[in-house]
């Protein structure tokens, strides 16, 4: 339907061509271009787009006041839709679970989906506002081959990085909202066999070694009683995990994949679900955007919550362990079997503890608080500011930066001034108070400005660790072009980079900054604060860090400070004011110390008691 009544492949030179993505087959030949966003302009293809007459639509979330308003609106919409979807899914599957059960199943997909769709909606609204209303826009229309994602991970990979998926989403919105303001021009067909999201089985193929490891874990499990505490996807080091398990009086029982625990004697039935088209959503949208969501969301629901839900639930029932507490660091995000098993366990009153994946100075708001909603306790890095938060030593940091790290640092000589660079995905993949889309470039510009102001001695030691996973902006090549390829670390391990560092420069106030502070290496933070709105609980700590010249919001002062301390950074790092700031950071944002084992064991032991209760 969306590809009907298209104009032939010809262009009118006076009519601006609306370009939605970096797919150059949609760029015409010589027309003036209206790029929907900076994501259209790949750095490696700048010779192409720089030669064209073009303008770029401003990113609507550059207005951070608008972001705050939009976040609050989307959070409210999320709550409303969650209840409606829970009712719809109960009816569709013939079950009767509460909203919490279905939130474990649906989030973070629902949280991300609303942010993604609203961002794409607003980007197009800005484009039509920016254009002269007396002139119709043209756009090249590609044949669609759209499929529902299997799970959250497939959705977010497409939304954050896929040109073709985003092209199709923009076309859906254009068809729903802007047909009277648009001339559609037939483009090339989707390459044969290419689909944006290829549904796949929740069970992946494993190597013989992994199968042997799984067999060992099953054997170990059969020799032990059902553990009181099950750890799913947590980030304790192997040594720390063994210590904690033994302190709890159980064998080390960390589950990497719940498929390992399926009882081989029980064969879960292959359940079939009715057609997705039979699902109904009892919710009335009050705006054009909400009506668009209502028309789309049933078709876009992950397959693991619709067609494959009954089969996955049957598999979950074949897992025989019945713990008192489930602790998860990441499995509640994108492991369909784990999410279903956790939801079933919580329905039977098993305690559910969610670990914050990373942490530092907390953002103004985040994730619509879905982790706090689904958990009995959310273990945080920063001191608590929510009724369900509990600050405990971060699993990924306990016993990490100890004697071995210090020995490695001495052996490496610790000579480098190491810049930890940041990058974010090409497209916004949720509404949050971090840089989105092109906004990472402010941090990049700050780094270049900082470098230009360093004295030769510091410049000679300057090294950049690029963001470990390419996000679509080609920052490695950008740094190489701007500073030379010699400044780029080839080392991928952040811990090893820290061990080579005389001073660490973090360019964003997130987990890497906390890790740097935990390492004990002299560290500064230089970041564009206007893209990192913080929760007010972090303001006092940030003021202390600024006074001690640990945190900077401009590169001029940071460069001046680096030039002053470079010859002997320890004099500054161990000065009374800096030691006080470091102590406050460790107290408020890390809570590390030699007593981590007792702290964790006491908490989990108390959670195993039937009379433990928490505020909701």
C-alpha cells in the first residue's frame, strides 16, 4: 500500500529533495537536498554530499527544554500503554498476569520504541516546518520489506544503526501524516533477500567448548541443591564471584544462558499462537502521534512476546531450580527466555534484584525508571535517590584495580596522557539525557581544542582510546585525520590503557569515569555539560570535583591544569583538596572498599528471608 501511486523517477531541479538517511540511491542527481539530520552525511562520503547544494534540518532535541518536556510526556505515555498492552497480551495468550509481569517482558523494548518513534516523528515535523510551505517536498520512496524484531536487541540494533530500517520508518510516518505535502518518487527496490530484521530462534548455536562448559554446569547443578541465589548476567570477576558464592553457602552458580538449565528429560511442547492480527489494543490515542502508535505497535511488538511467547514460557517451566533471589545485570534486557523465567519467578514471589549496568554521576532521569519498577531492589552505584535503590559496591569493580593492576602499571611505566573518547549511535535509540545522534561531536570538538592548548611535552604523551564499537560517525578516522594515526591506541582493553596512563582524561561522565577514579590513576573529566543533564542529587559532588580541578566543562581550563600538573601529577592528586574530592566520589558514587564481600553477603542473605520487604 505504501508504494502505490508513485511518481516516475524524475526530479524537478527547483524542488528540494528530502533525504531521510545516508542511502545515496535516495539522493537524486543534482537537486538541492534537505537532509533530515546529520546521520545522512557520512564522514567517509563527505566528498559526495559536500559537492551538493544542501541544508540540514536542526535536531529537535538540541533544545534540551523540549527534551525534558518530551521525556515526561513519553514516560506518561509509556505507563498508559504498558497497562493497555498487558491487558491485550493477557487476552491474546489466555493468561492473567499483572502489569509487572508484562513490563519484565516488554521493557526495555517499549521504553525504547516510544522514544525512537517520537524522535522520528518530530524530525519529520521539524523538516516540514523548516521548509517553505509554498513548495512541495519530494522524496525518493524505497520498497519496504519490514519485519517485527525478534527481541529488544534486534530492534535497537536496527533503530540505532540501520539506514534502511530508518528509511522505512520515516516512510511510514510520511504516509500517515504528510502525503498532501509530499511528492513520492519511485526508488530502487530493496536488494533481493534483504530484510531489516530477520527473526531468529532464541536459542543460538554453541561451539563444542561451550556445550562442554554447559554440561559441566548442569552436572554441578545436579550435585547441588537448588541455589538460594541465582546470578544471571552479572559482572563479578570469577574470583569475586567464587568468594561471594562460598560466603552464601552455595556452589558458584552463575548462569550464562538459561538454555543450559533446560531439563533434557522434559521436552517443552511447541506451542502455536493465534495470528497477531487478532490482538486488540483497548487504548484511544489523543494526538496524531498517538494514533500513529496505535496503528503500528501491534505489528511492531517483538516476536518473543507474541508468536513465540507460549513456547518460551513452556521452556521456562522446564527449568527446575527455584531460587529465593534472582540477581541480574543484563539478562532482563534482552534474553527472552531469562525475561520469561524471571517474570514467572516473580509471579511466585521470588525476590528480583536488578544491578545497575554501569554508573557515575546519575542523569536527570533515565529509562522511565523501568528497572526500579520491575525489581524488588535495584542495586545502584550512586547513593540512593529512589525508594528501591540500594548502593552496594559495583560488581564489575570489586577486586579489579588491586595489586595486579598496580604491578602492571609500574611495569608499563605509566607514561601516557590517555583520552577516553566517546561516541553515540547515528540515531537516537531512546529519549535520555545524554548526547544523541550528532551531539557527540561537541565532545569531539572539545578534545581537539584541548589538544591544541597542551604544551609539547603533554602532546607527545597524548593518546586517544576511541569508543570500542563503531557507532556510525567514523570517529577513528576523524581522530586520525585531525591528530595523526600515531595518537590512537590499538589496545582495546580499558584496564590496560589505564595501566599505561600517567593521567587519564575522560570525555564523558559515565562508567569509564568511575572506573578511572577507582583505578587510582590521576584523572580529570572534560565534557560538554549541556548534553549531560544530571540528577540534582549529583550537584554537590560535582561542585566538589570542580573545586578540586577534577571536573571541567571547558577545554581551556582543563588544558591549563594539565600543563601545570604534568611533570608531577601526584602532587595534585594527593593534595588535601583533591584527596577530599576523591573520597567523596568513592563514598557517593562507588562505595568500594575491603568490606565488599560482607556487604554483599549480608544483603543477599537478608533477601533470602521470607519476611524481608521493600517499599514499592
